[in-house]
């Protein structure tokens, strides 16, 4: 049986970051993924300023034209009606996850992680601290990091199920050809789905078009997707890719003992901005830090105790996002938000700074409530405990 200090399951941004940082700490690392790279992943591929910082700090890699298209043009709409067209936005970088994840995985392997690809995990023995792959021998770990997405096999081993489908968004997406006259604008539509949104993100050769929303509020999400594809003039003949996406319902205790969860497996996706790549890389790196501390103390079972305070700032930012969506999504406040957004250039810039990782929710909320005093009471009622969907 092969033995490792750390086994990481999943080699997306969270898993590759965990492997890279664990190797930097001098730990032996195995990284397991059911896929081989490159592989496709449902994701708009928006790479914010926060993602750019994490890419540099963790991998020592910069944003380059080979992997990223950079745009400073943002367009916001509601059911196709323009709300804002901003041509001097903070830079947004757009990438194909197929290419990005392959590069990050290669970085993890180059740092010395041993890769086990193309075979799914069939068993996790938490007592024996072993992971078994289909057709392979068991591998033994001191600390296990689950970075295997929203349907995490590690989360299922810990908690019985990976996520609550009523509180987790469902997304549909296509990769459609660029129109000849496309202006490379990054487009977001606040009405493409109930308790969700739609996106049309340009890439170097194609455009990623998708929507996501909470399932109870979107009983026919395919029909909503068809309307949005027609609205943005995408190819209506393309088949949709679908997947569940974390939507702010993160795991307050993302692990147990010597087992940690990072990225989508821990529910770490911002429901307002859709930011997930940066949070994945950051949480993967923090999981590796907690693992290294626990192993250095010869107490791997304390990894979760060490991880919890490290991950709390990310969770607090998601708490703010969950409050903010009580302004953006409910019928009682959604119309007021859209009107304020359409007529407030300063509010638009605050939202863009939030997307770029240059502002926080307190900045955005304060700006909106200053413009719309009538919303203050509604927001206060929500903050005091108004029940959310699901």
C-alpha cells in the first residue's frame, strides 16, 4: 500500500492548489481525479482580479493571452433590456476551464505530487485512512482533502450526502460561436432565471452562454435557457450541459478530523458574483496549510480544528453575499434594485469592483441603501431572519 502525507481528491483549482501548497511544505502528496486532463467543466470561466492574485501567490503564474481573454467592457441587462453598458470596467479575464485546469494540474504534478488519473474513487475508509480507486490498490493518507466538486465523494463519506439540491443552484451552459461583430463585452442578465442570472462570456474563439438558479424557483429551467440563448443570439441547436452549482449554502464545518473539504466540495461559491475559482484556489491552499500544521504536530486528526479559523474569512464573505441576495432576487426588492442599478453609475462601479475583487459587500450595500432609503427597512427585516427559499 502506498502511503502519503496528503491525498487530494479532485484536481481542479482547489485540488491543484492544495497539492501545490502541500508540496511546498515538503509533504508527500497524491492527487486523484476520475478524469484525465484536459477535461471539460461547466463554468463561465470568469477570472477576476481576486483569481489573478491567487494564481500568482499559489502557482507563481501570471495571466497571459495564451489562456485568457481580457475585457474591460461589461454589459448588464434584465430580460434583454439594457441596464448598463460600461466600457471602462476593471479588467476581467476569461478562460476555458478545460485549458486552465489542465495547466493547474500540470503545475501540481511538476511540484512533485503523484497523479492518479482516469479512475474514480470507489471507497473511503475514514477509520483506516485509506482511499480505494476503481481497479487500483488502496492508498493511505494522514490528511485527506476533498476537492472533488459539488457532488463530492468525500463529503458523502463524511455527511451522507454532498449537498441539498433545493438550496444548490442548477446551471445550463453551451459553448456557442462568436458572432462576427461581437464586441467582447462580458454580459450578465439579472432576469435570465429566478433566484439566479444568466451570462454570456466571450472567449478567444467562442462564447460561453449559460444560466443558473435555484431549482424550486425554476421548474422549467430548460425553457428559460432556450429564451436566453435566443436573446443573446446563441446557436439554438447546441445541446445543453448541466450541473449543480454551489449557491452560498456552504458547509459551516467543511470536514471532520483528518478530512478537509475545499472549493465547490465545501460550497465555496459566491451566489452574487459567481466567484468560485478564486475561492477554490484560496481554500485549497488553506487546507494544505492546516494539513501541514497537523502533520508537523504529529496530530493529523486536528487538521479540521486548524482549518476552521483559516477558512472563516471566506465563509464570512459568503454570509454577506447571502444577505445581499435578499435584495437582488426576491420580487419585493428586485425591481427596486434594477432601477437603482440602471440609474446609478457609482453603484455600477461598486458592483464591478466587487466582481474584480476590489470592494466588498459592505461597500455595495451601503451605496445601494444610500440611493434607496425605502429598501433599508426591507433589508433590515430580511437581516433579522426573514426565511429564504428552500
